[in-house]
């Protein structure tokens, strides 16, 4: 094993998942995945299709979502897609009114859609919209969907699984104020909900995900060259968390950081 592989193995230990356990937890269950058209969410959807979960997939890219639904249909499971810009408040309001009627019983809500922006504050003087957009997607849409689907989750004793970032546990990095502020806002909402929802038998779980090679991360050239999990490994991390009693996932080297 060369030094690079050794480093990768230590910092990103391989993640696997037991197919029988996956079947037990997800087969025939209703699952919502936001951000299903790319990266982690797409791999998550494919894993869930593989064990015949019943899916509602959301993102903007209709073609990618339709392709996933066609794959699901070919494998004999039910899947629906909702092509939506989750930052659009009118579209989101309509969805939040409509979806609980279509999904009275929901076992898992994977809040995974996200957008990162790397720009220093001094380069953002005329870009308040960067902060609005990251907040609307990374924080507000998670809260809106969680609130709207709470009765459906309660009916199934379900779970909300949020894809956060391990970087929100580090001291702040220059350039990430919009992204980190929005992901941290969602962290705080989820940790509060973890406590409040306990009595409602709805579990809220947070994955403090390390670096994952996806279109989002690889847009930063430095990250593209760094060792990282694959999108499929990240999907396995989310699924393992969703099958466990744990409230959070974070890599072993992040224990003691942040919260
Ligand atoms: N990659 C990493 O290193 C890393 C590390 C920690 C945490 N995360 C988190 O992991 C999650 C998934 O990211 P990824 O790395 O898989 O990135 P990705 O490949 O860029 O996927 C992002 C997903 O979010 C959807 N999305 C973006 N803007 C949207 C909007 N306005 N409305 C609806 N959906 C929207 C995208 O779909 P459309 O473009 O089709 O809308 C896509 O499906 C994010 O929450 C991210 O913060 C990633």
C-alpha cells in the first residue's frame, strides 16, 4: 500500500453495508430523498431502488430524476419525482401543502439537497443573494419539508436524516461563510428537533459528512485532488446511520470537534 492509499484508508476507512439489513429496513417503505439528481443523493436513490424502497425524489434536473424513476420501475418498485427548485418559496409552499396528502405514512426523509458557495465576505459586498440562496436551500427547505411531513413521519415512526458537513465542526474557514452559516443553522434546527421529537417517536439524525467526490466538491480544484469518500460510500454512511440508533455520524477523527 503506498502512502496515498494508506492516508486514504486511515482518514476515509472503507464503508460497506449489509444488503440483508438494507432490505429489512427499507424494502416497501416510503422514502423521500432531496437532491437525488446528482452526487450522494443519486447514489442513495440507486441503493434504495436496489432494495425496493418506494421513493419520492426531488431536485431541479427533471431528466435525471425521470431516469431514476424509470430504473425503479424496471426493477419493480414505485418511484415518483418532483422537479422543483427548493429555494423557490411559492413552489415549496405548494409542495408542502400537497405532499402530506400523497404520503400519509413516511418512514425516511433524507434532507440531502445542498449548494456550496466559496467566496470571501469582501468579494460578496454586492451579493446578498448568495446568503439568501444558500439559506433558502440548505436551511429553509429542510425546515419546511420536515414541518410539512411531520404528521406523515409520526404515522410511520419515521426518521429525518440530514446531510451536514464535518466542516461545520471545524473552526470557520475563510470563504465559506454563506455555506457554513446555512449548514450550521440546519445543524442547530436538527439538534433541537432531536430533543423535541423524541417524545413524538420521530428520530432526527445528522451525518457530519467529510469530503466526498461529487460535482459539488470537485468544483473546487484543490478538493478534486484530495482523498475523499466516493458518492456511493457517502450514501452507505447515510443508510447505515438511518438503520442505527445513533443520532449522529461523524468520522472518527472529528470526535471531540465542535458540538
Ligand atoms: N461533497 C462533499 O464533499 C460534501 C461534504 C459534506 C456535506 N455535503 C452535503 O451533501 C449534500 C449533497 O451534496 P453533493 O456533494 O452530492 O453535491 P451535488 O452532486 O452537487 O448534489 C447536490 C444535489 O442538490 C440538488 N440541488 C441543488 N440546488 C437545488 C435547488 N435549488 N433545488 C433543489 N435541489 C437542488 C442538486 O440537484 P439539481 O441541481 O438537479 O437541482 C443535486 O441533486 C449537500 O447537502 C452537501 O452540503 C457534501
